[in-house]
């Protein structure tokens, strides 16, 4: 067997170390002590060659290929010129098999190599002359920033952060809208209390108040665009005999201002919902086909990301959102919950009460498969699998 070389990756470039005393490799546990001082570590390994990166772009290309366990062009050229018949120790076994396949260089990856790598890392600046610690720190920081940026750019369509933020904002808007509408009903209720019973729908109520203002105007106005004939007649009748107090023009202006706020918020909520729908159909088309965009978005937000959710089994997906009930049930030895967020999916809602548990279980199992397909599959915006599962 020829002598052994070690391939070591640094942020500045690739280094090849020659193992000087192979007798020391037989005792793995003592290897750490050999690297305790720069002098003793120079007895074990010696720098044979160093290939410096020209710029950050080259470093980034090499690093991204290494993450995928592939040797870059520069690394292949470097190894060809410096490896002749020696065995090459590598930190990643997949990279080793890739090098062996492309360059026919025998590679090893074992505990001895890992220990040697650890030792070299601890004495790196001593073993590579001309590489100071203060140079290495900014290089590694720069490279890690570039790598993070590269990973983010990797799939802009697959970024689920937008969904998590979107669904949180949608829930906030719903809360705000409810508070505002209740305030409109309460405020205008002093002037025309009967209207609240006639119009149950919040948006219709707000639009009517904005149009009408003082209840005495009701008789002369045309509500046909918003209300049916019967409701309009009932409203006009109630306005004549209302028991509400009189309010001034200034008060009505303020009530109208609040109505404008409610309507603009409702319009923005509708826009946000459309955006969420489009985003969900891009990122998780199959999950959306099975449980709908809102439940899907809530599941992703609850899981933290689509990839985290893909790692969960169906049983976890089924009770996501019901953790409190689950732990309470386990503590008190009662029955565990049958559903969490998935309860709001239309398929569970349509099922008969006695079948809801069964339905949520099978739906969660199918959803878990759909999530994995969406997160890890190659094709985007293909929801055929989700539609097929839903049909079943």
C-alpha cells in the first residue's frame, strides 16, 4: 500500500497533507495527543500542496459542490497533479466514492481519518504556513454568508416563509375586523337598534350604515344593489318606528369613518386570501387539493416549514394544533384528541359526527404523503396526486 494523503478543505482553498508516521495511526485514541502542540503535530502530518481559491465565487462553487459530495473542477485538477499511487483520506465517504469514480484514486474514510482531520483543524494555521488565523476568520465568515445566500436563492418559489407570515396576518386581520364590526354595531345600535336583527351579515350591515347614515334617510334611499326586496322593505319599516336615540351629524361622520376602515380592511383581507391561495398552489399544490389552502397554510405555519412538516408522520399531522388537549389527555389518562387543525378541512366537516375521527385519520395520512411529495418532489404546481387522493 502506498503512503497516505489527507484532503482538507479550508475557506481559503484545498490542502493536501502527507501522513509522515503511519505507525501512530494504529492507536486512534492516542492521535488527539499527537496534535496537542504545533511541534508534535508536524511529526504526524506535513503539508504537501495547497490550492488557493482565486476569489469568493470560486470558493462558493467548490463549497456548494462539496455539500452535494462532488469534487469541483479545480479540486479534480489539484488531485490529478499531486496524487500518484497514494491513498487519499477524505472527510466525506460519498465524496470519496465520487473522486474514485472520476479520478481512479483510492479513497478512505474511517475513524483514523476523522481523528487526523480533527487534529489538523486544531493546528491549521501552524501547519499551513502563510495562512494566519486573522485571515481565516473573515474568509470563513464571507463564505458562510455566500452559502446561506446561495441556499436562499435556490428555490424562491419554494420559500414557505411567505405563507407562514401570510396566514398569521390573515388571522390578525380577522380578529381586527371582528373587533371593528362589533364596535360599529354597538355604536350605531344606539341610533337604530333594530338593524342588527334585520342584517346578520357584518359586511352588509357596515355597507348599509355607511350608505344610510341617519335612519330617517332610509325611506328615500335605494338599497336594491345590496339587499333583497323583502329585507329592504323590513328595514324601511323598522326605520320609521325605531326606538333608537337621535344622533348628531358629527357622530354619524365618525361612524361612517369607522365603516370605511372596516370595508378597506375587508377588501385587503380578500386580496391577501387570493395571494395565499396562489402561493399555496405554487408551494404545496397537493396538500392544497386535499385540505384546502387555509388549513394547509395553518399546518405549514404550525410545523414551522414545509420541510419540517414533511418529516412528521400522519398521526402527528392529524393532531397538530391540539397539543394542549393531547398532553392533558395523556396526563389524566383520558382519550386523546382525534383531530387538530385538520378538523377545519371541508372533507372532515362534511363527514357525519360519528365518522369525523375516522375521516380525519385517513385524511391526515393522505395529507402527510402529499406534503412529502410537495416538499421533496421535483415537479412544481402538479396537484394530480392530491386530486386523486381527494377523489378516493
